[in-house]
C-alpha cells in the first residue's frame, strides 16, 4: 500500500487551491459542487472529528493537519482529537463529532455517526478523479479544436487499474465511457479486460516486438486517468494537444516537458480531493 510521506503533503494548501481552480475551469463547477452533484448530497454543517492513528507505520507528519486544512478550506467545521487511536475516537465522539475521519495503513475512512454512512478513500478517490474527466465541458477544448463538442468524446485512457483504478473504471463504465485500459502487470491487464467491457490498450512506448511484429495501439487521447505509484507512465504517444490528465497517482505520471509540449492540463493532489469525495459520500441527500 503506497503510503503518503510528509513531503507529499508539503504544499497541500497551494496544491488544493490550484486544483480547485483547475477543476472549475475544466468542468464549470467547483470541487465542492462537483462532489455534491456526484453523490446528490450536501453538507449541513456537520462536525468532523479527525483522529490520528498510530497503527502500523504510525502517525504521518501533517496528515491530520492536512485533513483539518482541507475541511476548513471548504468551510466545514473540523477538529483533531488530542488523543490518538481508541482514546482519540472516544474523545471525538464525546466532543460531538457527527463524522469521524481516520486512517491506518490499510484503510482511510469517513464514517457519519448520524446516518451511519461510511466511505473509503480509494473508492471515493477513483470516483472523483474519473468524474472530473467525464464532466469536462466542451469549452475546455476550444483553444485547440474547431469543434470542441465533437472533440470532447467519452474516450478515456485508464492507466493503473488497482485499488483506486478499479473503482474509477467501474464509474467510467457506469457513466457510459469508452474505456481503454493499460496496466504494466499483464495479469491485471488480462483479468480486467476479461472482467469488464473495456479495450485493452498497449501504449506505443511499451510496444514489444514479437516475431518481428510490433504490437500496441497508436490511438491518442484527450482524457487520461492514471493511478499508479510510478512517474513517467503517461508517454507523449498517447496524448492529443490540450489533453487533460486526472491522476491521484503519486508521484505525478506525466513529465513536465511532455505536459508543456502538448498543453496538458493536470489535476493531481495528494489527499484533499479524495477527502472531499469521501465526505460528500457520507453527507445526507440534498
Ligand atoms: P495499487 O498498487 O493498488 O494499483 C496500482 C496499479 O498500477 C497496479 O495495478 C500496478 O500494476 C499499476 N502500475 C504500476 N506501475 C505502472 C506503470 N508504469 N504503468 C502502468 N501501470 C502501472 O495502488 P493504489 O492503491 O490504486 O494507488 C495508486 C496510486 O494512487 C498510489 O500512488 C497511491 O499513493 C495514490 N493514491 C492517491 C490518493 C490521492 O488522494 N491523491 C488517494 C489514494 C491513493
Ligand atoms: O497520521 C495518521 O493517522 C496515519 N495513521 C495516517 C496513515 C495514512 C495511510 N494512507 C495513505 O498514506 C494513503 C493516502 C494517499 C490516502 C490513502 N492511503
Ligand atoms: Mg486527492
């Protein structure tokens, strides 16, 4: 399980604001409104208790503080329990938390104590990052394409189909996208292609000559979802001019010079976007 490091969380304030603006430019809605539309829920001023957990690898420096910054940034009412683990949980509940946010090394969850809804970070991260691609408005491609409505198809390339990528894939299929999938683990790629109505995609740069023949696709994309723990997973051979990469993956999967060369817009943030998706998944229906 790829765990966050304090370095990943260093610029969370700036990164969250930058991505919120980016999401608004691309989809026409702020992150808050986007999450409210995805789950048809709204915040009613719930008190959010953040409980540090020492299990496994232990407390990650600034993890709880990053969650508090996220909920506060979006105008919600949060606090971090002074104690950790079970004592922290007891403290949060007895101090009136309506929702508890806490994470060990395996699961990061949000639990609404009032309506008993519970959400999981990897699932909600997959959903929100895929929805950003699905909800891009035509105007976002106007700078590069005569007919942006025509360019703005539902073709999406999904790279990395693991604990985050699979919920993303399921959401894209549910929402009627044509999903092309690539995963560097051939077992994963084969299993996903058998299990879901998707198109197996081998990017040019990973083409492997077999008995003199080169296999792989040369289709290019305007929308790419990536959820891998590696860098340089998005090669220029898959990109169209003005493409959008929506990636929870850490580190970022597209190199700076490739981004510049193809005018790529990137939505990538280490924790806050996924957290907002988790909270809206457990708020009450509108
Ligand atoms: P995972 O290990 O379950 O899945 C990763 C998948 O990517 C695997 O199937 C693996 O075969 C594939 N992969 C690895 N390198 C690849 C490459 N070069 N090309 C194509 N496929 C490749 O990991 P998980 O839990 O899905 O997390 C993925 C990433 O997302 C991690 O970096 C994790 O830290 C990050 N993450 C970020 C969050 C956020 O809010 N930004 C929230 C949760 C996870
Ligand atoms: O500080 C604490 O309370 C720690 N127990 C937090 C551990 C979080 C471990 N999980 C992760 O780093 C990743 C994040 C990207 C979100 C999901 N898993
Ligand atoms: Mg995030």
